[in-house]
């Protein structure tokens, strides 16, 4: 998909992921904070970085979880129905029925429902396809959306023209992504997917001592069941072998390795993801990796790391402002009970 080029004006992109647990029937603090940043005189887009419905996407109507899942999507719409800019959703592992074999049916159902609420071309790549989907924002900025969960999914995964997908193989996906990046040299490029390429949190294999002593706190912060020594097996396994949603998992490693190879030849590129329930800015090989998965849930993140410029456990989102001179500034905003617009906790020009 290639959209028409718009005027060369400043452009803002709001990056917010893992919003699937937002309040269903009353104003949500994160979404209300986000709304306060919208300016009708400012060209902009909001990108929801996956896991739009917890716990398991949008099931069939006969499923007991359907009403709550439907309410989650309605809550997204109610929060931003007056927004003037572009709204985009990416799918995450929870949207695919948490990676189960029938996840394809779940993602098609969610896409159809989102189109009913927001209009066409709102969930990309469409049809559960891997992508990549290119959107030319203006002469200075291009966005590329990819479906990282496609790589990690069990069961049927759509591929090829018979499924409405633009690529016919995994290798062709990377070739097409490389072509898009080559064709947009000299522009600011932001690639958005659900799964991070780098992370200083749990999916990246970063654990605290308490996770070794109380391993079930990985899944629930109050699960303080002591298992010294034996408890270390879970963090060690997820760090070096990985569940499907972890960077260490073989399928994840394959996808990540190929993406890193491509990204290295395009300095200044921005890759945005969710998945981790925190806020991170990581720089590596002259590129920027943003993790913005603190839309409705929180989990710990390291405060320091070799390539970690910023890490914070707080509900909020990132904003990138692209100016007409080619400069870009990244900022992180978190909910503040005394300020409708929230508090800016981090700001960094992107080289």
C-alpha cells in the first residue's frame, strides 16, 4: 500500500502499545492523556502497536470473552473518535488468540470490527499478512508497518496472492522490506511492529533477583511463592531458549537477525514496538529502537544498560515530531494526576 504524498509540513507520530486492558466503561487515564496532545492544526498519526485486546483478542460471539473484547475496541473508538489524524492498528500475539492455532480467525475478526468503527485500512498489514506495508507520509517521512506476530504464530499463517498478501515467501518479505528502505533513502523512516528487536525487560531475557527467588512474579507481581534455586530455571529458560513471545525463541531470533541485518545499512532508522509493558529508548548501530508498550499494563524494565538511553515503568506513550528540515525529536509522556497532558519524562533529538 502506497499512500499519496501530502504537503511537506511538520508531522507527529504517537506510539502507544498494549492498550488491550484500558478501561471499558469510563475514561482511561492513558487515553485521556494522549487526547490532550492532539492539535487539529498539526498533521499527525496514532499507531497502536499491538495487543489491542486482552486477554485473547476478539473471539466468536458465542465465547464468554466476546463482550469484554468488543468493549475494549469500543473504548478505543470512544477515546479517539474526534481525532483528526490517521489511526493505525498493528496486531500482537494476544490479538492472535495469544498465538494459538486458530489465531488467524481472531485477527480477521478484529480487523473487520475495527473497520466498522474507524473505516478501511486501519489495521495493517491487513488480512493477517506479514507485510511490509508502506505509507508515504510526506516528502520527509515514510512509515512501514510489519506483522511480527506472523513469524511467531502457530497454525495457519496467510502468505501469497491467494490470501491477499503481497509476498509469497519469508525471504520475499525481507527482500521487499529492503527495497522499500532503499527507495526511501534520504527520508526519515519509522518501522512499526509489535515485537521488539532489542529490549531491556523480560522478553529480552532481563530478570531481577526476585524473579529467581519468586519465579511466578514474572507472570503476576503478587505471586510471591518462594522457590530458591529451582526458581531460577524459569528465568534461565526464557533468557536462553525462550517462550514463543521471547527474543530467545528460535523463530523470534530468525526474524530479529534478518531485521537487524537490513537495518544496519540504513542509519537513522527508527523501529517502534510494544510487547514489553514499559517505555524504552535503545540506540544500536546508529539506529533507534523504541519500545512503547505501557498503554494499559506495567512490568519492570532495567534502568541502565549499554545501549539503553531511557527505561521507565510507567503508563504512557512516546511521541516523535518530524520537522520539515529533517530533524526528529523523541519524547516520552506519562500519566500525571495533576496535569491533563501528563509529564514529559524524556526528550531526545534523533540523529
